C-alpha cells in the first residue's frame, strides 16, 4: 500500500464533515425561515404554544434538531403518523372523537375550531369546563390547553372538575422542577408510584381484563382513557359505571366522567361504586381499614376479600348464609382464562363459598402451578389432581367430592361468574327456599367482550324436553345432586342436560334469576360457537331425554329437532278419544259448504264430529254430510256465548276450537294436540299457526297499551322469544286453535261471556286453568296457517272496554309478569327498568 495518511491532530475537524454539517444546518435554517414566511399552517402552530419541540424530539430519538426542524417534520409527516405534538394532545384520540379532523392536522383543527366547539385534546382535559372555570384561559390569544400547559398547572388549576393534582405535586416536586406538568407526568406512568387523583385505577386488573394492552407502547391508564372507556372496559373490577351513572346522573355523561367523579367527589361522600359495596358500612365494620388504606374499597380489594369481609349490609343481613361449593373441572386451560375463571369466584361479593377444582390429568405444566398457587393463597380453594383423564362427568364428580357446602354451583374452567352471582343465588334461597336455581347468561369472546345474552323463562317443563335451555348458571342443593347420582358418564357431552332433567324430577322448588350471572365463553371447542363440533353430545342428549321420559312414565319417542341439541317428543296415544271440532263461520266469508270442501281432506281423525256455526237465517238448501252439524244462531249472540252453547251440546271427551280460516298442514294435527290434551296435568293446548304471531310494534318500549296491541303480545311473546320451533308451556292459547278436555272446560265454567264476550274470553279461560295448577301448552308439531279473509269490522267494537275489565280482574297476575316471557332483551335495548316494564305490561 502506497501513499501517506493525513494525520489529524486533536481539536481539528475533518473539513468534509465540517462543510456537510454547516450545509445541513444552513439548510434547516433556510427551510424554517421559508416555512415561517410562506406557510400559514406553520405559523399558526408555532404561535399557538401547543407544539412542544423538546417533547416531540424526545418521543423520537432518531430526529436530530440540529438538522431537522421538529415542527416541519410534524407538518410533513408527524400528524399523518398520529404523533403527539405535546404531552396532552392525543392526536389519535382527537381524531376519533372529532371525525371532522380525520383528514387533516388535528392540532390545527383544535386551534382554529375545536376548542371553541368544546372538543377535548385528551380524555382528562375538559376544554369547556376549563374555559368556564378559568376565563383568562381564552384571552390574549390563548386556547384553554395552551393556558394550562404554560401557566395553569403552575397556578394549581385543575384540568377537569374531578382531578386535583395539588397533592400529587406536593408529594413529587421533581417533575415540577423540570417543567413537566403533573397531568402529563401522571399519564406517562407516574400513577404507578402515586395514584394521586385516580386512586381506584387498578392496573393489574385492567391488564388482566385487557391482556392486549400489555404489549403496547402506551401505559395501561392511557389505554383505558383512549380505548377502554369507549369499549366499556372497567378501570376497576368493583366499579360499575352504569350503576354509578344511574345513581348519580350528575356524574355523566360517560363512563369516564363517572369514574372521575367517583375518584374525586364520590369517594368523599361515601358513594357506592357498585350495588354491593357500601364504603360507609365497610368502614364501620372494618375500622382498621383506615389505618392502612386511603379508602375502604382499596382495603377490600387488597385484603378484605381474603378475610371474608362483608362488603355491605345486604350481604351481612342475609338470614341464611349457606356455603356454596363451586364445582369446576379443569383440563389444559389457557393460563389467562383459568386465572379469570378463578378470580370470578375469588372476588365474589358473597364470601361464604369454596371453589373445588379437579385437574383432569392436564399435561400443560402451568395448570398445576396455577391451581397450587391459588390453593395456597386462599383456604376456600380446594384442588384435586387426577392422574388419568376421566372426562367432564368424571372430573366434575371428583370436584364435587371435595365439596363441603350446602349447595353446589357449576362453573366451566374457561367461563366466569358475575361478581354478584353467589349473592343473587343466596337471595333466592332466602326468599323462596329454592333447591334448584338457574340464571340468565351472557356469551363472551376470548377477551371477555360481550357477544350476546340468553334471557330465559322461569321454569318451563315442556321447553326443557326440547333442549337444555337452563345450562348456566346452575346451582343445586347438595343432597339433590347426590340423590340424582351426580354426573352420569354414559351421557358425556350432555351430562349437564341429564343432571338438570333429574334434578327437576326431584323437586318443585326451582327458581330462575332473570339476570345474567354467568359469562359463557365462545371458544373453538365450545358448542356455543359450533354445535356441530360435538356430535356425540347431541346423541348423548337424546339418550338422556329418553331416560327421563321413561323415569316419568311418559310413553314417547324422541326425534331430532330443527338443530343440534334440540329434540322433539312424540307421545303415544293409547286410545283415540272422541273430539268435537267447533268452528264459528264468519258473517262475510265463505259458507259451510266451501269450508267443508277445503277442510274435508284434512279431517282424517276419527272419531271426530264437526259443528259449524253460522250467524243469521239458516239456509234451507244447505245440507251437512255425516258427522257434521251446521247450526245457525242469532246475530246478537256473542262469540263466547255461541262457543259455550256448542260445547254444552258436545258429548265428546275433547273440545277443539278453530278459526274458520285455519288450515292445517298435516293430516295428524288433531292427534298431535291430543298427545298433550290427554295428559291430566295439562290445560289448554295449541299448535303453530305460522302466520300468526307478535307483530313488530315496539312492544315493551313505551307508548300506550291498547287492547289490540296487548292481545297478540300476551299470546305470542313467550312463544316467539323461547323459539317457536320448540314445544313449551305458555300462559294462554288463542281460541283460533285450542283443544281442551270437555270435563275440564265444564269444571272451569267455560268462557266468561258476561265480562269478555268477544275479545278476551279465551285468555281469561286459560288464566283460570293456570290458577287451577294446570299447564297450558304450545306444540309446534301441529302446524297450520290462516288464509287471507276479511274480518267483520264491527267485531272491533268493545275491545277497549273488555281490556279494562281484563286488567282489573287479573291485575295481580299482570303485575308479576308472564313467567314464561323474559323481557331482558327489551330492557337492555330500551333502558327501561323491570318495574317500568311491568307497569307498561299491566296497562298502567
């Protein structure tokens, strides 16, 4: 190698590098000048006091301010990339909350329009409130946010009405000395060292509830403020924003303002964060909590839970406090889901429980570690490890053997209970002496986000013979579980259905809690997502139902239903009793001859006599075929009176009333109705009239209740909400298709033609049967439709008067609601309370 290397002495600089450095610095200065002189966007931001150059550069160490003007970078790229121009202006949040700024620089929008339109730059800075509270913030060219960043925080101004950072500044003077405002420092992670004005934000819980937030650059608190609030996520497992807003409307309008209000105002005034935590009660009964914790709730969530403290008087004053043993079989459960499942029991408001976990031979090591961790943490958690996999039924029985409680509740290993679940169960035990309890339930995804809700009727024996509508949350007295033989392994996959069928045979004390207490997780292996995944379970359910029918002495066969895990029970007819079919012909429709021509091919049942009733003068030329009586009545007779008269002339053991325009689809329709009518526990029976039902008229969502709205709602609401393809108990059946035993009709006194001559006699009759302890039933196996036919216009007269009489007679029943109809979905969508809905249902 030839040549000489130039030696640089200390203090000298490479001329080439020097020239380049000078060039880029001059270029930066020149671009800055050009932008300032020619670009109004640049000048507006530069003069606003809202672009923090140092903060912007610190947010991206790759930017060198010697060569790049940070504001120019923000104008050319930064705002498009969603970068924050200062610690309290969240570009992404601002765009989401202000769609008008979505296509441009959000900071420019805030400066020129947004702050005047009371847009907030970050969730904890309330522009409108700040401007009103500190009028000087909008003078001399200030915007409220600029005033707070430059002067306000140093003067002790609050960014919103609920968060006071004076204590935070006093405890941590270092940020203030460095010129960092307390709100920015707090959001950037300072809350982890000092909870300051938000003592109830529980980061550990929030990350458990939102595991995706752990992998993001933002802090969990920032995630909650930007995303969690709008997604309905809770900042603390014990804070219920909907409940808080309902109790304290002044804390509105959002879940965020409710949380801020509780942290600021609510905690000082002793407000409840949820229905079952009373800070004042807890402070009285646990006075030592004030020695170590700022607020009773903080003590409760950190220590009170494991000490089995009562959170409120409602829990403490329960007369009976039975121990509820929660039974959970575990097999290779995801770590996160298993912890959530255990926590949903651990943090129950009702403390008298035990959690019995049976590990069904899991081969994933974290399962054993987690179970041992929680067993060591709380003596109420009992664990048993099975060396061999026994399946769900075997593992559940093994867990049940650990139980010492008075009642057993059943929880799957990846599902969750609501925090009030056990309290609500024990309330039902105290109020009703319940031996079997079940609740409504939610469907959630893997991240515990709500997908749907299942609102169930009160105990419906016939519906239970079509599918296991009870499912979760099921609780039973331990003695009943033992008497039922526990879970039967031969029905693996449908062991819960088999157990429910057996339990309901052993007791009549069955109580439904119309509230979602159970969160059923939709997973790849769950039938909640794909019913076809567990075809063996469908067959097992059918065998379990066969066995139940045999135990009950019901001779029947089980057929597949419309979908997997749905069934149809076809009862055997030992005899064929005589039936009288009574049809009242319309005054302006088809005549008896036309009706007979249409219906004769569908009247295959024998022995059947048909009575057709016409109104007015008889037709001397009209002749009835054998087995048919055509009878004419006077026009002034009401429908109820006519039908009573026809029933009194019948000698058959069963009466069948049908509308003149009803057309059955199958020839065995009479036999299908008889399958139920011959059962002495049954009252009136009806089938499926496919084009009759509850019209979409906004029932239950407000508006006046008129008789013509009420009637179809009363008759069809429960049927339609419980699935019209399923047989089920109903409160009443329509006269358009109604079979009843003649002796029962006479014993009940027939139709009340005095009070309800035209419109409500059928419903009134069915309610009297219900009061006699008989079950009115709907079966979809008797199918038909109604033909288009003009109705008599005068028939509408008198409906409102009958409705008034009906409401007066059945006021108490209406106030209780239809036991087979759950208005939960209507309440959730309308925001009505159950009391408001019952007021509407009862007609005022």
